[in-house]
């Protein structure tokens, strides 16, 4: 069985869309927040704070570098705005693979 983490680059978005993945067995859901607002999510998660500079790509690179020795088999990166129709369609496709 492979392991999979979900890494979210968050800045004040609504994270209710995470409920769509309640049956998927993520090893960890990690939310990197760049604001001063704590995320509210329907699934358990690990929160990590980052300074608000760079974009989501900077967040993803930071995660890879800082977690290099503890990376799972698969890491799925997404933004907090994954509820947008085109993003959700892609995310569901990726998670189901």
C-alpha cells in the first residue's frame, strides 16, 4: 500500500471542499497558511505558518525541502481555492488515480 499526503497552500479560502475526500486515506493533510486566519477544515490536519510572500509554488518547494526525509510515496499539492470547478475536477481526477 502506498502513502499519500495532501499539501494545501492556504490564504483565507473556504476549505469545506475537503469533505469530498473524507473517505480517502491521506497519511497527512498539511495546510500551509500565509495569513493570520486559522483554517477551518472538516478533516484533521496539520497547520504550518509561512510568511506571506511567494505564491503557492514557493509553498510547495518549501514543503519538499523541509519534509524531504519524511515524504510519502505520493504528495498531492493544491491551493485552498480547490473548490473552483476546474480545480476540483482536476483534484478529484488526481486523488482517484
